[in-house]
C-alpha cells in the first residue's frame, strides 16, 4: 500500500485491497510500508529453509558439546600433535638407521661436511654455547653486543 506523506489516509493502488496487504493476482503478501518505492515481502519462510536453519543450530550445539565440553572427541590440536609425533618418530628412526659407522666415516671425509663443522658459532648462540662452543654456566653467560634475535637460526639468515 502506498502512502502519500501529505495525505492522512492510505490510497488504494491497483492489485491491492484497502486492507493493503494482499495482491489479488498473485497472493503475495507485502508489508504496509514503502521506502523509496520498494515494498517488503511479508511471507513465511519455506519449511525446507526453517528445517535447515534449526538443523544447523542443533548440529552446532551438539558439536560444541561433543568436542569442547564432554572431551569425548579428539580436538584438532590433539590430532595434529598425534600426527606430528608419528612423523617425528619416523624421522628419528630414519636418522638412526642412517647413522652407522660407515656413513659417519663418509661424512668425515667429505670436505663440505668438514667445512660446515668448522664454521664459527653465530653470536646469538654465545649465551648458550660460549664463544668457543664449550658451554657456559647460566650466571656467566656472555651477551654479544647488537644481538637482538632469539634463536641461533635467526642469526644465520
């Protein structure tokens, strides 16, 4: 139903009754107000839509209870920790299988490996290893000047 702001009573438009809510030709229910020439529908939501909405709400509450309140289900963090432990165990087994006397002798004779072992300790590792990589006590830990990084791997970047 359209309203003229200068009139006190609503006027009838084609296709709508004086009650102003139902069109005669299609049975579509519209709201009584109009804004910028646009009227809103006043229809019920379809049952399939309501069933989907209520089903999603029930599923969310059940999921929340199962995983976060009852501690029956395994959380994503627990799954990730379990999978990482399996990966680390396999990597450790592979590393230990590779570390036999023959491989260690081959590595000791490889000039690239020997050169990598002779590289000096990065300054950021001095608080832990000392300047000569011999270790230090916590009370006499030297702090190199200008070292603001937290891990030794960050010093080599």
